[in-house]
C-alpha cells in the first residue's frame, strides 16, 4: 500500500518519536511533517495524505482551527485526523470530535495504542476510497452506452439541460447535431448485428476524435446519435457536422465489412432561435433537420429549417 501520513506538531522530538514508532510498521510508504497547522494545511493541499496526526495545542494555528480549515474544503473532509493532546478533560475531546476529528490519542501515548488507532483510521480511509471508486464507476456506467462507450440518452438530457440554461444565462449560442447512419438496417441484414455493432463503435470513436473536449457525443438510440456543441453558432456547427460527414464517408472496415461504404445524415439546430424555448425544442428542431437531410437524399447536412 502506498499510503501516506502527515504529522503536525510544533515539537520536533514529538514528531521524531511518532516516526520511529510508525516506521517499524508497514502501514505507510510516505511520511510528511509540519511544525504547525498552517504548514500542515499547505502540505495536505499539495500532497496526497491518507491519515493526519495533529497536535491540539500549537502556536499560530491550533488543532481546532486546523480541523475548521479541513472542513472548509470538501475534498479534504474524508481524510481522518487523529488529534494528539495532553489534556484529559472531556470537553476538549468532545469539541474536537464535533469539529470533525476522527479520534484522540492522549500524551504521553502508548506506542501500541497509537499504532492500533492509526490502523483503524487507515482502514476506514481505505474503505472510503474504495467506496468512492465504486460509486464513480457506477455513475459512469449509468451515464454510458455500453456498446459505443459514448454518453447515453440519460446523460445527454442532463448535459443538454445544463448547457441550455448556461447558454440562456450568459447569452452564447448552443448547437445540437442529430446524426443517423444511412440504410443501417441494410447493414444489419447483410452482415449481421455483430458487424453492425462494430460500425456503431467505429462511428462513436469518430465522434470523440472530431469533437472538442467540452463537446458531448451521445447515442440517442439505435443508429441515431446526438452531438452537443456549446458556444457554437449555426454556421460553425454546420462546418463541424460537414467534417464529420466527410470523415464518416472515409471510414474503412476490415473483414466482412471491407466493401462497406458508410454514409451518415445530419441535422443541425441552434439556440437562440424563435422556435426554441427549451432543450426539448432544440432536440425537436435538430431531429426535424435530420428528417429533411434524409428526405433530401441522405449523406448530407441540413440546418434548422426556416
């Protein structure tokens, strides 16, 4: 485990004593020291820390103030802080725990007790990190189309709603491109659904390659995709769509699909527009533009009508 420990104490001898005790264990790979709360807070802002041992009574910034600073930063709140104190009174301990301390060790401390309490907090931190990672993975899975790894329709609607509100608030254009693979049913019927899936994956990769980092590509359903282009007016959105259409026509596939010549149709709509008052209106207009592209012969880009 590459865990790290931060010791905050104005006494150099106290820090040395703690280091000697904990270095005999295999709990931590990295050890950091700070002589007061200010130095300790700077350290935790700039380095990954798993457990903090913090003296309660220090000049400049004491343990209570340090806890308050930690609680003021959301990304630091889950780091366990064990307070070190020579005080025996219950009130100080209760106050520290109420302000976010994970545990107390009373000076002079027994080495085995110190190790045991640190072990407990390190285990809790490890479990918290694993839970966060699992929750993040679940969130990604809930927002991702399992085949193309693009955003799914749920994620698209959340993003589009947020971007629409932002566009209205700061008065910048927002464009939506709806794209559909031409004659995709024929691809599935001729080559099979597994080969059809490989075409969808390839197109998804193309979207990610051609879009900016802050754009969003989503699988809207079946062979239909949606591209959200923030801060992009209609003319520029048409240019993006045209570049994607041309790149899709150049795609080549191995094996059974080597004779396939893929084309896509795209419809573009942009807010602000008289017919668009919501993100649902934007989808409707882009979808209608896509319908016009298909009706006009496919393999083309059509802007928002009228």
